[in-house]
């Protein structure tokens, strides 16, 4: 996602946009399945919170790619993304910077210890 997202943000290549839409849709669908999995495996309950936030982030990314919202919506999306980051998390949702890049057009650099996916 990071490599494709960076490519799309810099070139607006339609083929990369298509790949990103597919990835976001897949992540959203997978995240939607977590609540039913939690019912069968209560020890996974913590993941339900992450799944909800991943669905929300994926929705924002899809809206940016499919609808080209105005600046007011973009500001709201950025605020929502900011709220999806929690300092108390044990896990970090690494797609948030990529979704933010779809809004701002600028991808935040990560430390070299993070491998792109």
C-alpha cells in the first residue's frame, strides 16, 4: 500500500488508483468480519476496536479516490484520521499515513526500519 500510495499521490496513475481501491475494499471487507470472529473467540475482542477503525480509514480512502471531496470534507477526514490514532494502542494501524496522503497529496516518511507493503 505504501509504495502504491506514494506512486499514486505523485503521478495520479489510474492503474495504481485501481489497485489502492481494491486493497482498501479488501481491508474493509476483512475488518467487517472481525466482530463475528470475536463471538467465536472472545480473546480476540481487542481486535474489534482496530477493525472498526480500519473500516473507517478505508471508507475515507475510498471516498477520496471515488468522489473527490471538497476542502471542508478533506479537513473533516484529516480530523477523523487523527482521532483514529491512539497513544494507548498496543498495535499501530500503519495504513493511516497512506490514507492521509490520499487527502493531502503528501506521504509522511517512515523510519527505514519499516518495510513498505
